[in-house]
């Protein structure tokens, strides 16, 4: 079953600031494999970001939350790996 995808305002802001090819690749991952099976592509995060998942796309990371009961994936961040894991 395909999950519904929601992107937070912060996530949209991050996408808007990405280079064109990176943005296209990130959206392809979000709407394709992440929506189809979010646990398979990503890995669960620990520490301050516990409860969120991270998927790699080159040097960029897609940080998202999975809400199983509603079959929803919420994308919170799409950032370069050096910035993606910093506390908000």
C-alpha cells in the first residue's frame, strides 16, 4: 500500500533551495520508494531525532516521520548531510 506523503513548510523551504537536479532526485525518492515502503529505504534515527527516519540521496538526506495508523509519511527536512542531523 502506498503511503500518503505530506511535506512540512520547513521541508518545502529546503526543497526550494536545492539545486534543480538534487530537488528532482529528492522528489523522485519521496514520491517513489519512500511513499511505497518508507521503512525499506530509510533508517530510524536516534537521540534528539528519535522517531524520525533518514533516507540518503547522494550527499543529501531526506528526514521524515512515519505515521503507521494513517499510512502517512511526513517529510520534515531535505538537506545536505552536514546540516540534516542538527537539532532544530
